[in-house]
C-alpha cells in the first residue's frame, strides 16, 4: 500500500537516468499520454532507495548494477494534482505527490535493453534520449515546476562546470512552470 501523508501527498520516487553525454531517458506513457521520467510510489515501510530500485526495474527493466546514484534531492518536492485527477472517494484522500528525485548515471556507454513488461500494468510503451532541459517542455504542465526544481538541484551537483545551456524555447516553458523553488509546498 502506498504512503499518503496527513496533508494528502503520496510518497513517490522520481528517476532521472543520464547517459555519459548528458542526455536523459524519457518514456512515453501508455496510450500516447505524454512523455515523462520514470516515477512511482513508495510502499509503507519501504526505504527510499529500495523503492527507487524497485521502480527502476518495474518501469524500465534495469537492475541496480546497471546504474550509479549520482545525486538525490535534499527534500521532498511536491505538486498538487489538478482537481479533475483527485479521486474524491479514496481514503485517505490523495491531493498530490511528494517526490524524492534521484539522478542515476548509466554504468555503460552502450544503451541498455529497456523493458516495460516487468509489471502487469506498464507505464511506458516507447522511450528516447532527450537533451537535458527537454523534459520540462514534454511533461504534463502540472509536473513542470517539480521537473524544473529537480533538474536545477541535481544538475548543479553533477555538472561542476555549470548547468547545460538553456534552449531557445526556455523562457516559454520555464515561465509557465514558475521559477525554481516554486514547486515545493512548505512542510508542517
């Protein structure tokens, strides 16, 4: 069973998988419902890194030996679900997600064989490598502030010479998602 806190946020791990060239894994959600990073719920009593590696296997078929943890967000990053996605009859009520994000580096230069059949309900049906900032534009709009914050925080730790340059479309996509830091909901 998933963990939902007293404020209605479901505990979740987010996975940013990076190749040596700085490009990131993006998965297309089943039914062509957009592109996003792998992510998934944390079970009650499950340590975060255990959830990370379980979700990595379930969603894209990789084992822990194929990746190295390069960085993790220091705090939970939260987003609220649009009201049309809130399941009002659910107990406890889930109004959004709180996520700990991990940036993983592939241990090999060769592309691994991604598999989406490790669960009866696969998340993705296609994948591609994307430039570092592209996921901000590709993800569903209500997740953009969290993507912005995770990419800024984790990127600052894995790119000691500075973050990758912003693309030409950046002001449009980033402006719609707000500035870094706007994604968090104050903790109680």
